[in-house]
């Protein structure tokens, strides 16, 4: 199904920016908003948090060995 809609230039710029950062098409960004309730604001914040996490991991600011062991062993029988 093809739907055509008119949106403001500012809204189009936001959709295009999200699409570029997420490797999705603008149509997929809009479909995600409609199908999953992920507003443009939510998608923008999500991408910011992912970028922050990736940058922190590259700086070595990640979970400690104790943190990882706690997660890995969380559901292991004692």
C-alpha cells in the first residue's frame, strides 16, 4: 500500500536525520512510529543513547569483570 502525505520541512528533516543515523529508509522510520508507537522524539533519544553507549564502550567505559560475572551467573544454580 502506498500512502502519500504532506509534512512540514522541519518534520521531514527529522525523519531524514533519523533514517540516516539508523540505516532505515524514511518510510521505515514513519512505519516504526505508526506500528510500534515509537515517536520521532523516542527514536531520536534512542539513537542518542546508542551512540553514547558505543562511544563509552570504545573508551573502555564498559561493565567491569565483576558486573559481567554477576549477569552471567545470575540464573545459574548454586
